[in-house]
C-alpha cells in the first residue's frame, strides 16, 4: 500500500487503510515516531466528554457535591476511629 505526496505536502490514505482504521472525513490521525526512525500511523480516538453522557447506569439517589463531600468525610472519620481503637 502506498500514497503519493502532493505539492502541498498532502497525502491520500488508501481506501482499504481508511476502512481498516474506521476513518471518515474530518477524523484526525497521528504520526508517532518510533525509535528506529520510522513512524506509526494511528487513528486519533479522542472523543468529546459530552459523548460519555449516560454510559453509566445511576443506582440510588443523585447526590450534590456537598453531600458527596460529607459522605467522604464521614467515611474518613469512621476509618480513623476504627484505626485508633485498641
């Protein structure tokens, strides 16, 4: 498989490679330098954080940040008291 560099320094990735890497228009690829002087082409799989919304099921009540801090402090205090008991 090969590509030719244009006068503007651009290359076209062969269709088979794009399909194998599941690349589509607008996707980003990384050229990663290797110790032997070659490069590895990687698909950039970064996704926006908003794409993660709803991937975890919520069990129990939804807590505010203040409630979470209180629960953590309570657990730390309980752990501390257990550790100092003879």
